[in-house]
C-alpha cells in the first residue's frame, strides 16, 4: 500500500508533456518555504493500492502523448521506495513514462532499484552551500550531491530544479559554485528555476504553525532574470518554471 496525499491531473509543471502527478505523504526535509506542509508527516495520506494508480494512469494515457506520463512527487517519494517498486514495474509494462521528483536525500538499495525504473529524475537542489542549505531545510545537502553523482554515473537523465528564495538561496556565489560543480555532467538535460511563492502560506494557519518566511517577498522579474543569466553561462537549457 502506498500513502498518497493527493493527485493532479493534466499537470504541466512536473516533467515533460501532460502528466498525472501523484503527491505522496511524508518528507525527510523541513524546507522553510514548503508549500505543502501537510505532506511532511509520515502519518496521514490515503493508503492506496498500486493497481489503483495504474488504472488512473491508463485512463489518462491518451492525453499523455509522446512526452507525458506520471510524476511522483511529495513529500519525498523515496521514503516509500519499497512500496513504489512494484508500481513502477507495472507502469513500465504499460509503456508509461515515469518521473521521480526527489530531494535526493535518501539512498539505499531500494532507492537504487526505484531509480533504475525511472525515466527522468527531477532533482531538487535547495542550495549548494552546505550552511545555507541547512538553514533552509534543517538537513545536510551531502546526500543530494551524492545522488546527483550516482545519477550521472548510471546515465540517468535528470533535470535540476532550484527554488530561488530571496535572502536564502539567491546568493550569486552559491549559484555559480553549483554551476561549476555540475558543468561537466552530461545527464543534466535542463535547469528549472522555480520562483519562490507563498501560495501554501494559508496551510500553516490551518495547521496552527508559524510561517517562518513571513518577511520574504516573492521574486522580482529582475531577480529571476539574473538567476537565469547565471545558470545560462553554464547550461544551454535554462527555464523559469
């Protein structure tokens, strides 16, 4: 059984083409800007049979076309790697493209098998500087960087996703350091800059939790354009999502 938080049909922001996005329950990071804080606890979510998700995917397959498919997001989907492996196998049997949206913070044999069944990894890198990363997520980024190296080594296509948070992850020197670290990677197909937003702020009020970035304003067009220019010095495919 898989703990599912929610679904999004015909999603266009989480991988190529039109996609069924499956948001899973539970996360090992504690990002200050998390737009879905209700997905963080491991407890919760709807226990779902893998075949139910297969049926949903097959019902929408006509709309996927050549590029679309299913994206597993979160929360953090690799927390449920063992449960997802049979589901990924079934989706592959049906010829359905699979994206895995992950923070890369977990690695074990089950995650490796899950990655082997994945067509495209959307790797969320929160910050390159270790200290800044810990402030932003309360976690180390060492495993995330190791996961990126593993994806490169195993020839697994990936998109790097970077949330641009003013005062927290928009440091020019950190972005340049990240680019220099990854510029030799051949499996990075594109960079996606995700603007910081406060759309999930109301969820903190419902959960009666303080929203810790109350003072942070959303990105200006100039900030986003500057970040895109920095990434574009090193990568040919850079998009503001």
